[in-house]
C-alpha cells in the first residue's frame, strides 16, 4: 500500500501557547510544567443547560446521564460540540413536570475557529427530543463526513450527514432503532471488511418506579434492583443497513448493566477488541480472535473487577499507555477510588491504583467521565475525572492529576485554575484540541447544569505532534489505526478511536506530547488493514495528516 502525506501546519513554534518492563526515561522538559485550564464556557457562547426532565432527582434514569461529544461535523478540522439532554418521559418523570414535555432537545454547537461556538441545532436537524444519554460519531457510509448515532433511554437515532451542514434521520432504514436503554456505542471494524460496525452497550431494565424497597437516604434504588440488558453488535452491510450479529459473534451476555464501552486493539494483535465497564458486577473484555468472533477474557486477564478486586460501580473506561511500556492500560472511575489497570508484557493487567497515588487522590469522590490525556505535552498521560454524587444533586470537585513520569500521579487541581475550586454534579467528559493550538482541552457535561468548556492554558515550553491517519478518500479518519511516535528515548502509542470515557466521544486525532524534542525520530502508523507505514524525521508542533492510498 502506498500513502499520500499531507501536512496541516497550524502552529510551527518553538513552544506551545503560554497561558514488569523498565520504563524509558522521558524526553526532558524545560521545567516542571504547570497544567492550567480556563473556563471559557460563557465567552465561547455556549448557553446549553442540561435538564433531567423533572423537578426532583428521583430515579436511576434521571441520575445516569448526560454525556457529551466532540466531533467535526462540517469537516473544517475544528472539533464541534454535541450536548445530550434529558426529556419529560412518562415512564420516568413526575406528572408535576409534564410542562417540559417536548420542550427539551439535544444541541449541536459549531466551532467558529475564533474561540466561539454557534448553536446550529435547528439548521443541522439533530435536535433529538428523546431521553439522551450519549453520542458517537463516525463515517459509517464512507462518504467522507461524520455521521452521528445518539444513545437514548428508548429508541436510539442514527443521523446521516448530508455533507451540507445538515443531517437526515435514517434510523429505521439502517436497522439501528435499538429499543433498550443504551449508554455508549463505539464504532469499530470488527470483521476488517473496510466499513465500520457498531457495538451498542445497554444498561438495565428500569421498572417505571415499581421497586420501592431501598434505603431512604439513597433517594432511589441502585442498579442491583434491576435486571441488566444485553449489549448488541451490529455488522455494517456496506449498503447503509446493519445486521444484528450479537449471537453469531459470541458477544451475547444477558444482564450486563453496561455503563460505557471502548473499542480498541487492547492486545495489539491487529483487530479491535471491546472493553465494557459494567455496573455493580464484573466487567467484560471481548477479545477479537481475528475471524469475527469474540470471547470474554476479562477474568483471566485481570480486567473483570475494580479497586481491591470487588465488583465496583465501574463508569467510563479510558485507555492509554500510562506507564509508556508500549502496552495499553485502562483507567476506570467508580463510586470511590477508581482503578488503574496496567497491562504487562504477558498480556495481564495489574491493579496499580495505590502505587500510583490515585487511590489517595480519587478516594473521596464519585467518578464518572475521565480521560488519560497528556495535558502538559511532557510525553506522559495525565488524568482528568469528572465527579458528582450518584443519587443526589450533591456537588463534588473534579480531579486533575499530573503524571510525574516516575510511576506516580500528583494532585494538581489546586493550581489547575479557578474551575477546580468549584463543585458540580459531573457526568460525561470529552477531550479535544478545539482551538488547534497544540494542547488538549476538556468539556464536562454536568447533571442539571450548564456544561463547562475548559481551555488548556498550561505554561510550558514542551513540543507536540498531532497525527491524523486518513483513509484513501482523504477525509475519513482511520478508526482502528494505531500510531506510535518515537522521539529520542521516548516512545508513545496511541490508538485511533473516538468513543471513550463515560457516555462520551472525543476527538480521534492522535495527540503526542514530545517534551523538549523538536521532532519525532519516527512516526509509525499501523493501518486498520494491517499495513504498517513509517515516517522519519517529522517536525514537531504541527498537525500531520497522512492519507492511505488505494492499492
């Protein structure tokens, strides 16, 4: 396979914008970088406010969402924002709130490229009025623009991108109505036939409030009061339709209670696997055998349970090479502590939460949306966690922890900006360099509140590189690709995926901090079809687009 290389240089500066296995030494940073965020929600023009469709938080459906999605719907290289909203729903909401019936919608905000966003929900036609939970964007039809799948309590919605700034609801004809309570839907090419399939993670069977035997201080029953729902895997037929292949692929597991899922090649064997974080029970690791069948290996590989080995209230899994040993680790927030599971050479995962200091940092919080992200561009993945009480509108601070490059995380929230001195009822979180200035920003979806857009204004002299593998049409991001960057003694791996964390989707562009290195010695791209391409001597501080040509 040949590849065409294009470079989109948005910055070429000596510094970013001011404002089991032995670990390799990092490329040295000029100084210990300060991670700092500015809340720019109001100046950015984001007026959206979430509602759970009721006057009082009174059941598990109302307390579960929302998520949020970064996705570039108009193809201008600027990540846009899609916010999920609740709804007045006869099975969920109190009659006193029925004036909200039909009044609440999701919202799409277009990134204007100048730090502001414009609400384009109406003209885009994506203002779904279902009870929104999450969203996932991908080019499922291969026409070069991103389509949008919306996850609801009840029927989901597939919006096909028309390429002119508008979308068409094609759910029925595509066969993706999915009537269950869906929370996440990672796109993946599980059968490696060149088009994207869809794994839909479903939560539980809510009983419309019938079960009342619970501790009153909880306000409503927890997940163990309900039966779980099975997840579904849909094969893309290549003609705009999908077929349910859950049973024949081996992923049928009744009663899963999924809280979120992520699809990446965790065992690095060339095909996408699926990790599902389940609530109040063991989680699932569906390993792809390369022939289109999966087996759950969460137990043997050490990914089934949470901190201390218990079946924790696992929320949204985040994947990344936290210790930079070339293998992908998994961070799972929950209602206390959270768990960092480090993958070792023998393809087993070891709980390193306490050793890395994350037990101490996260233990007092209820974690939901999170990300393993290199915020200071020093080459090591830091951690952000959105927190908030599960059963009440009780607020909590969010976690910001810096990876010190020596196997421990340091709590830097106190110096991370005014935002971290405030409290919210956080849920989903998504990550993207929305202003394309070379550092990763954050958006947090809050329950019954405005979201918060946090611009990364960290002060450091570290360099960076963003790699965008594109398929032959030059417009479609190659989900399922894997990018590895080497700069001096630093070697970092990044899977190309969008759906990660709790109910949310982030920018799939692979972002690498390079520390003091002014170039990457090598950029290796492993394409979804198995081809490997190497680029040598790649300059830092740029967005690098690499297009894979047809044979």
